[in-house]
């Protein structure tokens, strides 16, 4: 299993290094298989989408073990690399991050997203730079011990939280954090909320081209973001929210009219849905057992933002 896992991680690393990587984000096995069937080279998970599917809000309100089990189901359903959204690592310390990374490696992840947002559990909105660098280094060390060249997408929420006195100050803060994160062992710097090419370009330049973005409604096409310097563009929970919007239309038509035209317009087909799934590869049949044994330390559901 480790050799196949390492090969998937190396493949994902090469795709990220090559740039112009468009990464969809799944919230369950079915959505992951749909993305893989569509021809994507890799699939990411969305912590928000998985949280909503479990009936809670995003931002570490879902505990580590539950999130890891969801990631394991997704990784077991596809043959392509999977990037795991591990939020802020489910704990403030480097040891917490290391435990989480060990667990998602057991789940089959080839990459991770790691946030610097404290989610209201500390006096400051973001972890101190030095502390976050230690946490990133712990993630890298955990992967190195296993021989898995995992891709670390280090997220900073400087724009999401509108930090700094003005836009120029925010850009400076983001680049300062991002360069430190790269030196600590990250491969990319993920900056949510940035979608304007006028901001993407100086940000990408300052981060040596190792910039990861997330699409938003109304954002320019991925091609424009890549042209401005982004190396990777993901979609976060957008596909799930689009699916929920379609489901709401189906529900309203069904309740108001007793008809199913909205369902018929996007109906996937009984046989086609069955055809998405086969027996999992032998190397992944023991994933659930591995995850259960390695992810025993969980934190209470808490946090916000």
C-alpha cells in the first residue's frame, strides 16, 4: 500500500509543480467518483461540504476522527490522488498536526490543506507565524517518516479576515507569511478570497509562483487566474452548494406541483450510478481499520469563522 500511496503523492506533486492545476472538491464517495469520471487528474476534499453532510457547520466543528473517516471513504472510492482538507489540523500544537497528518496518510491522502486560522480559539485570529511554521514542519516530518512526498497547501486567511490597514498592507502580510510557510516545508500558499487578477499577479510574483486559489461565484475563469500567476485553483464547497441549490429546486417543484421535471433535467441514471462503484482496490480494503487505530485522539467540536 505504501508504495502505491507514495506513487500517487509523487504524481500529485508533479501535477502541482507543473502548474495550471484545476482541482475539484468532493464531499463524499459519489461526488469524488463523478469528478474522477469527468477526467480530473486529482480530487480534493472540502471540509465545509463534509461538515454540512454531517449536519454541522464548517471550521472544525466536525471532530478529527469523523473527518478522517470521510476522507478515507473518498480516497478509497477513486484511483487518482486525493488532497485532504484538514482545516487547522484539529489542535493548536505541532503534535496535534502530526497526529492528524498520520491519520490522513492512513486514509490515503496524497496532499493536505493546513490553515493558520485559529477559529476563535486563541487571542489572535491567526496563529503566530513562528508557531504556524512549526506546525507546517510537523506535517512535513510526519509525511517524511512514512516516505510519502505529500503536497502541503498552506492556507493563510489574511484576505479572508481582512487583516492589515489596507490592501497593500494585506498583500505584504500575506507574502511575508507565505514565504515563511514555504521555507517551513509547504509546497504552495493557499489564499482564499483572492480572485482578482490584479491582486493575483503581485501575490503570485511575491510567492515565487507557488500560489493556490479557490474559485468563487463571479470569479474569472480558471484560465485567467492561471494567466495571472496562480499555480492551482480549487473550488472548495462550491460544487456541493451548487448541488444543494439544484436539490432545493427539485424540492420546491415536488412540494408545490408534485412533478419531477427538475429531477429529470439532471438525472444521472440508475445504472450509471451503480457503475460508479466497484470493489475497492485490495490495498485500500484495510483503510478503515488503519484509520481507526491511528486517529484515536480527537478534539471536541468547536470553532467558527
